C-alpha cells in the first residue's frame, strides 16, 4: 500500500499540505516534516490534492500557520485530521484592513 503523504514545512505549522489525490474520511495520512519525522493522522473527510490537513486541534480564532507564516484565522474549531480551507479559515492576506 502506498503512503499518502502530506508535508509540514516549519515546526510552528499547524497544517500540512497533501501531495496525493483521493483522500477520503478514515484514510491514514503520513505527515512528514523537513527533519524526516513522520506522524500518521487519520483524515476526517475528503481533502483535495495540494490542500491542507490540520496536524493538531486548532481553536476558533487561532492563527493558521503554513510554511512558518500566518495565512489566516480559524473561523471555527478545527479537529486534527480536518480539511483546512476557506470554509473554516478567514484569510488575513491582502485585506487592507489589518
């Protein structure tokens, strides 16, 4: 069976980017960091290729960290293994009001 890989780039990241198609609820995702460490996380739903999976629980209002950068704020509580995208994240980039 092929590993389903997601990459977590920075130690402070709370999401990882998927590099596999066809992720559905209940599938095991191997999250790998730049040091070669791996952790298996169970997907809680469908997640498209190139999108984000939560690598830990994220509370509503908490910053979403990807590649060591703040990319948005959680608009709802997000569970480890959830799909992280615009349905539960408000972008902080390019808004002009912050």
